[in-house]
C-alpha cells in the first residue's frame, strides 16, 4: 500500500516535486 500512496501523491502533486518528497518519507 505504501507504493499506492507514493503513486497517488505523485499524480496529485505531480507539479510540486517538493511535495512528493515528504510522500516518499511516508512510504518508508
């Protein structure tokens, strides 16, 4: 499910690359 969160975050905040960074931390 961690991967799903990461992919969803990237799609939702694809423009904000900095916003995707915190998402990766959550996936960990």
